[in-house]
C-alpha cells in the first residue's frame, strides 16, 4: 500500500512538473496569435491611411498605420492598442468609429505582429506604447489624445495612461491582470513567476488622472465579467464602467450603447 501511494505521488509530481514546464515554454503560443506580414508588402484598407515605422534599434521596428478622417481638419488622435490575434488588418475596421468623428487613429502592431519586428515581451510592449505616444506629442497636445485599448491592449493602454497625460482612457473588455485570467484554472502554480505577461491593469488604473470609460459584456468567454468587474472599485468619481448585457468578447461594437457613448465622448 505504501509503495502504491509513493508511485501515485511520483506520478502526480511528474504530471504537475510537465504541465508547469508546458505553461512556461508554450504560453506565448497558447495566448498570443500573431500573423506576420512581409515588410515589403502593402496594406489595403477601405479608408484613407498612411504607414510609418518607429525604429527603436537594429532589431526592433514598430509598424504603425495611421488612419485619417475624410475631412482635413483633426479634432485629435486616438492611439489604439489592439488584441492578441492577427495584426492591424483585423482591427482596422474599428478605426471608423473614430475617424467619422474627426479623429485620426494610430494603430501600432506589436513585435512579431504584422510588419513589426523585435522581442515580444511585456516591457517591450510598454516601450512601444511610449514611443508611439512621443511621436503623437509632436503633433497633438495631451488634451487631444485618447488612449484606447481592446483586450490584450487594455493592459498596455492602462500602463501608458498611468505615466502620460491624455484626454481619456477607454478600455474595451479589460482584465484585472493577465495572471488573474488563468488563475482559476492553474491556481496550484506560482503564476507570478511562470507567466511572461502579467499586465496588471489593477495597478495602473489608480494612477490614471484622465477620465476612464470601460466597456464590458456579461457573456464574455475570454475575459469573464466577474474578472473585469474587479476593476470597478479602482475607478475615480466620474469614471464609467458600462455593462453591455449579453455582450461577448468580440461583438461589443454591434451594441448601439457603445456606439452612442463613443460618439458622445468624441463630440465633447
């Protein structure tokens, strides 16, 4: 009996270690789904745009697509940090939410996404965001800059808004932290040490001085509503947490409430 218990204990330990190793080494493939595009290829979008690259070093180039309103006048700029899938091409249609209201939209691709190159790490995501903001400040005042994050991009947007001024921070389907999303399933592991991307949105929001607007659906299967709602106590008076009943991770743009709220904010 004792030998049987020892054998089972060894087996459980081996399985525990194998799953932990798989999590550590394969997590980027599990959680990040970039689509690479040849650097010499051309983007094709339905609305006017220009393309620029921000060169950080010999190995790192941030590809940036800048969507422009049909009208030559500009009310301001939206810096849009996208989700974990594909590249700018997946999110380009959302630029119309802002360009129709007279805002320019800058969408950067993360390292390894689209035409962007370099090491994909949490610190590099923050560095890219900062470089894009610095480029934006050459043309716009903070009172004209809106920082927008969707899904993965909400952690990046929140970090940037916590260290740089902007007119408003808008988050679509944000998470409390990246580790908090997987903790219910892998609570037995030291996720603080294992996870490459922690993206602690909860630690950034209290440092954001600009108004904050959050959109979250109640049927989100990627970022559960209960996870996003943990951000509510961190909001300032005047900040908004807008619940979209039945909304999922990818359909919030179809809700008239989201569209109306964005239009209201952008027309102020």
